[in-house]
C-alpha cells in the first residue's frame, strides 16, 4: 500500500465506497458510484459480513484477517472454494464467481480511487474457476399449490403480511422486487383493473418496469393486508412507503424475507422437508398457481381463501 499513514481500516473504506461518498488519501471528498440496493447488500455481505445471520462468517475480511492488504491470488482462490450460502450449503459456481468479482472490485477501487498499490489480480475465471451453466432449480406445480394453501391457512405472526409476501413470490416476483415495491406504484383507478410498476430484476428500486396487471389472487391478499400494515413515520405512512413492512415501519430486509417464506412453508406437511432451505428465488422461478387466473377483476371474490 502507498497510503501516507498507517494501513487503513478496510471496513471504513468499504462503507465509504458503498455509500458513494469517500475520502481520497489527500482528504478530498469524492462522490462516487450510486450503488443499487442489491449490490450494496451483496458486496457488504461477501466482503465484510454486513447483515449476515448469526453463525455465518464466510466474508472476505474475516477470512483474510491481518493479510487484508498483503494477500496473494491463492488466498482468494482458497476463500472462493470454501464459500457457503447463508444456510451452510456449498455455494454454487456462479455465486462463487460473483463473490470473487466483489473482491476484485473492492481492490480495484483501492487502486484506482485511493492511490493504493496495484495487486495485478488475475481474471475472475482464474480465481473462481469456470462457471458451468447450472440447471435452474424450481418447485413442482404440486408444491407451489401446497405453498399457496399454506399461506392461506397460516396463522402465525403478521399472517396477512406473510400471505401477501408468499403470493407475490408465487406470482414470480424475486425477493428484491417484493421488498422494493412501494405503495405509490400500485394503481387501482383504471378500468382494466389494478396495476403496479415493479422494480426491474437485479436493478435499483428506482428502475421500474411498465405498469403490469396485479394477479387477481394477489389483489385479494393485498386487500387483506393493507388495513393491518404496520406503517410508522418517518419510514412509511398509510399511503406511501414500502408495501411490505416490519413492525418498525421499515421495509422488510433480505434476511427476514426468506425466513418468513420458510415459516409459512413449514406449516404444510408436504413442504416440511424442503422448508428449512427453501429460497424465494426458487419459488419465483417455479410454475405459478396463478397462471390460469390472469383476470384482475376483483368484483366477485369466492367464499374462503385460495385452496382451502
């Protein structure tokens, strides 16, 4: 490193980098890249364990320790081969590649923006290994029907919120999209039925798609949830802010969302075996039980809920 003072704290550098505002070694403040929420979460988790659940210590800073400024490419290779998911299962090749990219991007920032020594890191492929095309995991239609039934019958904490979150996932929304939906992007005042502007996949919450129809069953779940939505200023109000809220009035986070989904799945006997490791992305990529219910007409609602 060529910093004029003692070796800096990597956590401080990371926080400044991801916030988009950081200081050069000469003290000059720089407004850098505007990161989207998904990248900030993923880089913070992989590099420093930010927002990691208890027991997960696979982040790069923890692994490399005092060698954070004096590592070799072999250290990154060793770290990548040992990476696990949050549930302890081995990380897939594609995910390992993204983790290595996070490390390479961090040190590129240190080199280019902070005037640090150049590490001459090999390409991602050389550090993480080739990424074979992976077969996309999905549930069967029988399992998604069972998950819908579990959501309808769920009587745990914040049952209406849990049902809506599960329904949104069954409708094909990935967790980042569901978390980023805001009330202002849900429109009910049109003859064609309710629509919403959804956050684009793998992008910032501000990058929204064209208005899309809300599947009729999701409308029913939405109508059940809104009267009990736990909005609290300044984070949210009855007409603004994130749709899916925690008890503090803030948006659900990416750790709570899969826990919520797994809690609902665990209540169904046909899903008990897969519930502990069920991922929202897997559900979103699975055949939707709403596929044959494309109409958004909410004038006639059947007695009872869903598949009960």
